[in-house]
């Protein structure tokens, strides 16, 4: 069976989605990176959360900050709230799945910290409660959302930032979210450590 047409169509849809997203996302990406940089310079940290594939995106972001993105540099303080199965199962067992991130934010989040909330699907109760908990802790919320998630925007304050991706499917949203995460990491690195480009960049 020849799957070339299916593969080509998938690639083409991704290319079109990315192309159509640049003008809409460029300014909020820059604003989000500046907000993150300001927090890091003030000895604050970034908490990241998401469900399913979005949990993996949160871990990708944190791995890039704790490790490195394209250059060797000091580790930057970030925590993926989805990374510890023991924590998640304990919270779920006692309080239900809607509290898995909010409870951690109430324990770990401090005023001036940032919550990176990633949603490639509709509004999820766990993410809604996470945003509410972050607002209560006087944290800035940066939301990677999508056109089907109408609830997140209603929870954001004027100082928060929404990066909304419009795409034909959740898979395309995840692909653009991945590019956004890489852009954020690159801009943070440039802002903190200069515009040096490694040879293998």
C-alpha cells in the first residue's frame, strides 16, 4: 500500500498551518518570552502543565530550561507539574483528577512565578483549576491554547498572555505548540545570554 499521498497531505497541512500562524503568534511569543525572562532575572521560576500530549510539551519546555536548548548555559528554574506519577496519583486518589495541578501550584507557586499552561484540546477542569490557582497566587499565566478552548481566555488577567493556535486538528495544534515552545526557549536564551549561535545550531 502506498501512503505517499497521506504523508504528503499531512506535511502540507502542517506547513500551511505554521505559515498561517506566524503573524498571529509572533507578538504574543515575544511578549511571553519577555515575561519569562523578567521572572527568571528576578529569581522566580516557571511551572508548566498540560494533559496527554500537552504534558509531554510541558516536559519538553522544562527539559530545555533545566538542560539546554541550543547552547550550554546555566540551568534555569522550571518544574513540569505532570512529570511525577506518584504525586499525580496521590492527588487524584485523594482529591480527584481536577486538582492534580492546582494543588501543586498552591504548594509550589509564589508571587511573581509564571504558569505555562498548555492546552491543545477543549478546556479541561484540571487546567482551569490550575489557572485559577495561579491567579490566586499572583502568578502570571502564559496559556498555549487553541480555537476550541474558549474557557481559558475568560480566566486570564490583563497581565497574562494567551498564544492561541487555530488549526484543523489537535495534532496540528500540538505541532505549532512545539514550535512556540522552541521559540520561547530560544528567545529566553538570547535575552539572558546573548545572541551567540553555536556552530551546530
